[in-house]
């Protein structure tokens, strides 16, 4: 399957266990250049593959990370749990789910991952109100101000640290040198905060622009998506070449400048949650009234959950996360 061009979040973040050893590049939670942060899409899956609809995209968009956890449920079990979800989406309890209610649900599902990930990593630092840069650097790289790297990988670490520090400073809105939990969330997930999106563009350019001339040419664009070019070029790569020429390179100068890169990874006036809500309503709305009854949703249960469904009955009892 063709790789996603706007992948679900990839973290450039702290390790989950404290270590005195200096981690190697691309370990300890660090991302490879091909795993850049883009604006968060709703799924790592492609929604359409060669014009064929992929239901796994809808499952992940609708269920979030829970979609990958619960398999092997019978249709009856899937429908039962989907009914629980439906009742949660129907905020006004009128027996109809509107496009707006569905859009809000999808946003909550996506935001839940960010919240849970931030909570998990924040707790790793103990009972704190703010996180100091030195503490973050020590935990992430294994050293602090008094223990700088002196290994053969020193330049690699310096580049990583400088990149982290630049993102840290942008997340530090009150300029006190420390990050609150909210600021830390923006640091971990810059695509989720408007004031951080410039860093997403900067990092994307740095990762793909191998010759350092400040723009991305066609071959750099393709090499980032298809790094192993020993085999015959697949059809999806040929399609991407056409996409680059027809849509990415808007001024037709043979390369993407910073604004064109931003339009690519952070599309203006495009809301993933709204687009997915419209798609689900269109597919499941049997009487075409623009709203979904529970019966309509359950009749299309495979669109929403297929053979996968969440353990919302248990989850809601435990913490009512949704």
C-alpha cells in the first residue's frame, strides 16, 4: 500500500525510561527524517487506493487508536458497542446524529491521543508544575549542561538538541525557559497548535531539502517518500510525480518553496474531521435527510467499525474517556 503523505503524529520526544547512557540518533523516541511531523491526518491508512475506498481509514478516524486494539468481534458484538458510541455522539439525545455532532466526535477521538500521550510523558518527570529544559535534555539525551556529548556522534546530537531547543523556545510562550504541561503538549505535538505550525514547515524543509538550498525539487520530494529506489518505480510514485508538477509546484518553477511546502503539509481551509464526517454521513444516510439514525449507523456498522470495535462498555465504566 502506498505510504501516507500526511502521517499520524510521529513524536520527537523524551524517552520513556530514565537512562544514564546517551541514546543513539533515531532511538529514544527520535524520529527518522522520513517520519516527519505533518499536520495530523485521521489515520495512517490511505483513504482511497487507486480510487478504491479503504474502510480502515474510516475505522481509525472514527475510533482512534482503539481501532487497532479490538478485533475478532462478531457483528453482533460490534453493533452493540457501536450503539454505545452512537449514544455518546448524540449529544442532544434526539435520536439523530448530525454532521456537526459526528465532526465533534472525530475531533475528540483524535485529541484524546494527544492528551493521553502528553499525560504519559509528563508523569515520567514526576510531580512537577513546569519542566526545565535541562531536565528534558538530560532525560532525552542522557546528559545535561555538565555532561555534554564527546562521542563520535557529537555533531548528530548537537543538531538534534538545537532542533529541540528551537521548538522548545517556540512552545515557551511566556518566555520563562520552562514549559507548563500545556506548553509541553505543544512542544510534543506542534501540528496541533496554530502558533507552532511554522516549526512544522521548517522541520519538513530541513528533512527533505538535502542540498540545503531552501526549496524542495522533484527528486528530493520523491526520495523522501520512496527512499529505496533500487526496484522498478511503482505506479504510486509516478502518480506523485504528476501531483508534484500539477499541484505541489504551484508557480511551475520546478520546486516547492516554503509557502508551497506549507500548503502541502498544512492545507489551507481543509478540516480533516469535517471531511470525514461528511463522508460518513454520505455513506450511511439511507434516507438522505443529512442526519444519521442509530439504525442507519448500525446498518453500516462495517463502515464505522467493521470487524473492529472498541471496548467502550468497559472503558466508559473505567474512566468515561469519551
